[in-house]
C-alpha cells in the first residue's frame, strides 16, 4: 500500500500475539503509513456486518486458507473481495465474479489493488449482486442437498 498511487484507508480486524502486532505497527511507522491504518482488534460476530459494509473491499492475501469464512461473511454483507490463489474460495470468487484473485507476492497484490481502485463500477456491480448470490449458494437447505447427493454417490 505504501507504493500505490491512490488514496486509501486500511482497517485491520483480528488479533494476535501482542509482540507481533507491535512489530507490524512499528513497520507501518517506518513506511510512513501508520496514520492510514485502523487497528480494530477482535471484531465480534455482532459487529462484523457493519465493518464489512463500511469497506469498499475485503482483502485476504493468505498463504493458506482452506475455506475462509471471512470471504463468505464479506460477500454476504455486499463487500467484494480480493483473495490470494491460496484461499479455498478463490475459484468460487472467480466463477461467480465476486472479486479478484492474486498471487501472494507483494507485486501481484499491489497490481490487483491498483486495478480494483480504478474500477469503481466493477466494485459497485459486485456489491449489488454478491449478497444474494452467497445466500443462494450457501443456504443450509442447498448445502444439505449437495451433501446428500455426494453421500449417495459414495454409497453406490
């Protein structure tokens, strides 16, 4: 983010070891971007919807995420996502056109962020449709039906 040419604000949700968080905050000071970052700490279930809805984009550049509930939560709130190709839902995001997928390199993430910042119409289009799409795809009745179909195939 310290190298992009557009205006931005970053909210970081979640917690971790105090020493690690302190290192990250120190690093943002060295980069000169600390004033642009809000450290939200742990965000409970009751507060998450508002946090997602206030965002233009949810970014999860993980090196390893088997499913990533946060992706579904963000999309259900109407917020597009940028995820790495190591996030289990990256294929779903691309297939349903509900966001972007990058590699885990700094340059790949930076390129995608620049592309996304230049595409407000794409973000708006995704925001309009993603909540309904996620609710349809992850409706409990739909999921139960899929699991039963898979189980029946295994039985045969």
